[in-house]
């Protein structure tokens, strides 16, 4: 999708020398027990050059220990014989808000890794499925604030961008790679915090460079030497940035920009075209909507169970965030029972139900009964809007029925977003008084 110009300014306001706070993270890693280079699927791999398995394990272990020393939690997935690249855990999936889209690898040599990730996440209660299109996980999908930066050009199929946008309920910004030495997005760009990235412009098409300049005008730009050292294959917790020790200029730039760079040696893993980030899959569990004192509302946005559209939810999320509210977007096709359980856990100030498929009235009547059946949600503000009937607006009678059933407000197609904004303003005032 095209990013909406001017819709979210925070991504373009990074400032150097600021104080940034580190956050504890959860990572998934895979010990390089079976690491080797026995085939070549990227320019870095040369099966004729022997690998030192002991050194690879030592370098991996040091990276693991650095994360632990920084206060992060590291989970492990068991390595599988015959899958030498499984050490590169970031390729295996993308994890956002407790939902997992497992990779569908381009090359047959790595295809079986997906089974291990499906089993690992499935056995731990995650909502998980495998991508329908070629998609190499977090190596080509990097979260930046509410966006997903998505790479294509060598591995991940562009068609997977729409699939990921729908699955995660986040706007996807496509970036096209042109240099096969930087075959995954995470070899050419690293997200440092919600507002800041570092990247290597020559790895991208001119159009993608324009997008990055527009979104991140204060980004850290990597030199040829630092890019070749895999310095952009880095992991940041918002303050500490773990990256290959050979990226000396990047290390200096990061320090000057207020980050704390931590250099590690990954030379043996680089023989397979992997580095720090490749070895590290971030586990982003779903967080409850939270509100700081004096801020806006905590809002859950979702659709009715039969509605698979996502654009309307993204629009609502961006609109509410611009008004200063905290938004948890549960995405489309949300089963009633799952929506209720999430709201019981999150306890939002407002639940916004959107429908554009014409079944809003029917599904809304059923849904509101299930929400109001729980005493904990009996006083929670719940609104519904969009196309509520197949034939168009249902009129006063339908709106009255929905209100009588328990909705606090009904916003049909003909009432516009202005009425919805007024409602949220009034609700904000009541919550804070």
C-alpha cells in the first residue's frame, strides 16, 4: 500500500542526541548445532570454503549472552538435522501482537524449517498460520511504530504484502531491493526505535529511497564498508543496538545519536549470509491498550466476524491515533468470543466495531448481546458503524434497534466520520472527569 503522506508525523521527527529508554524484549533463537554451508542461495555462500562449527557456536552463544545481559528474555527453538540455516531464526516467521505468520521459503533447501516454526508457535498457544505467498519472515518485515516495512525484490513475494497487512491489521510499506548482496530487508535496514532507522540507500530502488527519505529524514545512513560488514543486520531495543563489531562507522554514528551500540563478532555466521538480526526473531506479544494519565482513550478496533475488509480498520486506527487515543486493532473476521475475551483482558474505554460488507446489523445485534452479557463490560462504551445493511443505510428503525440492544452509538455510511469524532471527544471528557 502507499503510505498516507502527512497522516502520521511521529515517524519523521527523529532527533539526534535524545535520551531513549530501552525496553525488555523477548527473542527466539536457534542454536547452530547443524550449521554449515552445503549449498548456495545467496552471494555470501560458498560451499567450497569450510566452516568452523565450533567458532559458529561460540559466536552465536556470545550473541545469546549479550541479550540476556541486557535484560532480555531468549527462547530457543530446537535445531533440526539437515537444516543448516535454521540458526537464522528471523527468517522463520513474523510475530506481531501475538499473531504469527510463518514463512514460506523461496528455496526448497529451507522449506522444511516452516514446519518446525508452525509446531513451536502452535504448541505455545499463538494464533499462527503459514503465509500463502513466498514470505521469509522478519528478515523482510520490520515493525516501525504502527507500520510494517516490507521488503521484496529477491525473496519475499510482493503479493505477500497485502496478505501481511490483512493478517496483522497494520499498514504495510513496500520497499524494493536491487542489490542481491542485500537480499533481505534486514540486511539493508534496521529499525532503531519507533521513529528512527538506519539504512543503506544503494540497496533500494530510487522510489524506495524516496519513501525512506520521506518517512525518516533523520535516518542514519550506512557507508559501503559498514553495509558490507553486515552492520545493518542489527537488533535494537530502543537504546542498545547489537550489531557486527566490524561496522565501526555505524557504531560511531549510533553513539553520536544517543544510542548505545554493542558490537559482536559474527564472522562465521556471515559465511552463510547471516548476522545478528538474522539469528534473532522478536516475539511481540499482544499488549493491552494502556492510557497514561491525561491522555486519550484506550480503544479496541475490530470488524464483525463475517467482514474480511481491513482498510476501514486501518483508517479508523490512524484517525483515532491522530486524535491522541491508544488503539489496539484486532483486525478483520474477529470471532465474537475472541473479541469478548480480548476486551475482558484489555478493559478498553471504547470498543469500535466496523462493517463494510453489509452484515453489520445482523452480526452487530448478536455481538452486542455477547459483550453486554459480561458484567465487566456492561458499562464499556461500544459503537458500530459503516455499511450495516446490504441495501444501504437501515434508517432510524435499525439504529434504534442497535441502540436498544446495547450499542452506545451507531454511525451509518451517511453520518460521516465527523459524528464519530464528536462522540470520542465527549467520551474522552467523561473519562477524564
